[in-house]
C-alpha cells in the first residue's frame, strides 16, 4: 500500500501534533509503571514529563526559529534566524525537512528566494527521499516551481536531475503535481522536460495520480501517448 504520509497530503494543516498536544498518558518518574493517569496529572504538577514514543521531542530553539519562520513565511525572521544559526543551511530542522523543504511546502516564495541566495541545496533530500521541488509541486505553487527551475538553469544538468528525482515511493515532482491536479504546475513541468511516461514504484505514470475525467489526467494521458509514439519513431 502507499504510505499514509504521502507528501501530497502534507499541507500546513496536516502536520504532526506538537508535544504540547500531550497524550492522555505521560511517562513521569515515580508514577505507576512509569505512567500517570489523567486524574493524577494535576497532582504531579511541576514534575518532569518525558515525551512518549508517539510524541515528538521539542525542537531546539535555534531550529524552532528556522522552522517557524519558514512555515509562517516571515522572511525577516528567517534572515535573522539564519544569521544566528551556526550550522549548515541544509541541516534537517523538522520531520527530516530542511528549511528550504518547509518554505516550498508552505508556499512562501520570498523565503525560497532568500534560502537559495544563501546557498541552500536544491537537491537535498528529506527522510522520504523528496527534494524541495516535490513539495512545491504537491502544493501547486507554480511561481515557486518556476523560480526553482530558473535558478537551477545556472547549474548544468540540475533542472533535469530534479525533474527526474524520485522519492521513496518512486514519485517524481510531476506525480505530485498530478495528484493535486494542479494544471498550471503540470504544464510548467512538461514544458521543462518532465517525462509523463515515468512510472513510480507502483507502476503508475503521473496521469494515474489524477482522478478520472479531469483535465489534468486527459492532458497527461495525451502527453504519455505522444511520448510513446515519439520513442517508437
């Protein structure tokens, strides 16, 4: 089966809960078998609460500042956070995503521009094998996709490599744009040289990501046939 954590569904409103959204049971030293029930929490006020296995540990402040700025689209805060950060701009900050992944995922072009000016790697992969272009395409952020492809034109072969990069499920950026039925993004990717015939790990071409009887599916199916005829010639 396909992963339930498909990037096409990783919208700003669908991210994992923060540690503040605590589960009903929390591991606390001294509790019964290390657990404290809901009605015991008040009695344990002030006690250290360790995150359980299904909770995320809080991000360190320096990473939280980068993450928040990228997600909120606050380019000034992002500039300050980058100036104060001593690590690599390509370090993963949240869920394996770099700051550039987050800026693309949340659709903030000014943040993307700043990050690329600062040297962020367009081909840096997250824990799912996806590059920032996957995120921009999944969200249908055509202006960001255009900017990324134009920026990549300065590096020989970069744009072509990105268009052909697959994530852990074998999906290209075109697969993600098609799944979201983002027509303008799909057209842009095709014009840039994306291959409509390329199949993912499930044997599906980009056309099969879109619903039946949609313009995106019709376009991609036609392009797929056209590419097959061209190869036959």
